[in-house]
């Protein structure tokens, strides 16, 4: 008896050993796919280094990777990078808060009320087609070039996607859901809280995600145009000093923050979607 | 005459005029505020000043050279960027190896905010038309490549098998299956590309204000001279051209994709 169970135990214990070759293979294949993805950046990096060693381009045009790496740590040590990035992130946060709030308000108004739609939507439709950067010269006249300008310009970029997807989210709620609410004789508030909000939430959040990415785009623009701090300013500064390594770091950091923002927002969005699926 | 006045009357009644309340009310308020000097006229000029400026500009040579230069750059960049985007998107879409090699880099580069490229492009390629067109192409490239890729990926296996049964060559495969099947997605990409190209055109002109001519340059010079009517007019012109592009894109899409029939 005992030997039999023991044998079974050992058999279970070594079962993974039998599976090992196939596990290793699937790991190797996955690793191989990931590695092919890294191949291209590595080749670019190698070419970059080669271009430096063979002096194909002057350092003012193409700084060597080692210099970019060194400057990166210098900028972190001096606090230039972190403080400028912090300023930019604060601007994004305020703008998403303000622009997102306005967008939600307009979106809910035109989504819930036919009358509000008739009065507001035509104007919104025209204004939303103006490129955000086109507003900035006018905003500069009214607001100067201080913090108010940045927050206003970036907020404008957030308002449009948030409004559109809030409106669409509410409009696309299946009739059946609203009818169930009617059967239960929900009050207006209950209808909003228990039917409209949960049903429109995924669409609203997708609008907020687009809004944040648009905010990131306009932030860099405003900071390049008129600013004395922020990650965009860091690039302008590097450009004026003819230090391309700083400009490179600016691009890399902007890309990294973009990746992180996108990843986090997609993660939250996916969570909202799974919740929705399990609800049905 | 009686009939025509009747149709006019009907036209007036059938349309929903409530949408006009906001803009008309805004202009009326603006006029009243200017008329009674409630606002600083230098900061907020009277509406008729804007109309006056618009009238002057519509007969000014500079304005049309500016618009012409902007449109030329915009459309060149859009064309180059879209063609490159369709090509890259197709390669990523139907070649597994291409996808594995380049998609991670492509997805990482995509996250770099568009305008961050401008300092590097301008220091490598200068401030001329070429550099600006390169920047605009980049703006148009990403949405087209991304949507072409997704369109190509959405093609069903059965469709591909039919093509294989017919013994399609690679070229036939692209022309007769992949391009038509991916067309709706590609159009979504092209529409986005038009919007982004115009954003990049104006943005690059505002950032590189001292070089070249263009609509954006006119506006930013108006700001330097504190010529608010000119800024407002320029902004309206930028917005109207953008709206016009959107309208054209929607029309072309509707025409090209008639064969799809009415889709929900």
C-alpha cells in the first residue's frame, strides 16, 4: 500500500521531468520569438556604435550610444530629468482631470437629453474638427505662456475624445437593458446608476485612454513651443546647446512614458471589459 | 414665386435650428461686449474687425502663397506616409517573420509622441520643405500602417484557402484578396492620417515659425504682432480646411466601399 502511494507520489513528482522537453521547447520557441523582436533594435544599436567608431557622422549630429547613456545618468543625478518629467506629469494629470471632467459633462448631457444634443452637438461637431494646435496661438493671447496655457491647451485635447465616446457609450446601450430598468420602475437616478453607467463604462474609459494619449501629444507640442520646464523644454534646451544626446534622451523618455501610459490604461480597460463579459 | 416661398418656408420649418443658438448667441454677446467696450479691444477685437481682416487676407497674395505651401506639404507628406504605411502594414500583416522582427520595435516607436521627432528631424534635415514633409509623412505613416496591418490580419483562413485553391501568385494574392479585404480598415487609417497630417503640417509651421511660409507661419506672426483678428481668422481657416479634409475622406470612403452594402 504505502509503497504504491509512494510510487504514485514519486511518479507525480517526476511527471514534470517527462514533460520537460516539450516545456523547454515551447519556452525556447517563445524566447526565440521575443529574441527576434530584439534583433532589429540590436542591429540599429550596433550600426549606431559603428557609425561613431568609423566617424561617419560628427558627434554633434549623432552622439555615440555611450555618451547618451552617460548623459542620461548625469541628468538623473542632477535632477534635471526627474524634475522636468514631474512637471510634465503634473500638467497631464491636471489636464486629464479638467478636460476629462468637461468631456464627461458634455458627453452625458448630449447622451441623456435629446434637447441638449440639439443645442450643443452641431457646435461641438464643428469645433472638434479643429486641430488642437490651431487653438494655441489664440490661447497664448488670452492666457499668456504660463501654466494656464499648457493646462488649457492639453485639456482641450482631452475633451473631444472623452465627449465622443461618452456620448457613443450612452447611445449604444441596448434598448433591452433600458426596458428592464423600466420594468423595475427605476427612478432616473437608479436608471443612471444601475443601467447607464455600467453599460457605458467601457466606452467611456476607452475615451479617457484616447484622451490621455492625445494629452501626451499636445503636452510635447506646447512644451516645445513655449515653456521653461518640462520634458519638451529639456529637448529644446538640449537642441540650443547643440547637445543631441539630451534630445535623444528626451525622445527615449517620451517614448517610455508613452509605453507605460498605454500599458497601464490598456490593463485597466481590459479589466473593465472582463467584468462586463462576466456580467452577461 | 408663391411655390418657391412655400418651399423656403418648409425648408425653414423642417430643419433643426436649435444648433445655431449657441454660435449665434456667442457672436451676439461678443458684439455687444465689444460695442459697449466691456472688453479690452486689443485683446478681444470686435467681430467686424475679424471680418475686415478676413476680407483683406482673401485678396492678399501672402495668404494664398501660405495656404498653397501648407497644402502642398500636407498632401505630399500624406501621400508618402500613406504609401509607406500601406506597404509596411501589408508586410507586417502577411509575413510572420516580418511581424516577429519588426512589430515590437514598431509598437515601441509608435508611443513616441509625434512632435518629439521634430527637434531631431530639424537638426538632421534642416528647416526646409523636405524636413517638414518627412515629419508630416511620419504623422500619416503610423495610423495607415497600423490599420492596414489590422485589416490584413482580419482576413479569414477560408478566404486565404480559396485563394490557394485558385493558385494565386503572391502578387494576385495581394491585389485580389488582401487589398480589397483590408480596404475598409485601410480607409479608417487613411482618414486618421489626413487628420494627423494636417495637425503635423500646422504644428511644424508653428514650431519652426521663422522658416518658410505657410498658414501656421501667418498665424504665429500675427501673434508676434499682437494682431488678434489675424490669429482668429487664421485659426478659422485652419479649422475649415481640416473639416473639409474630413468631409472629403468620408465621401471617398462612401464611394469606394459601396460594394460592402449597408452595414450596421
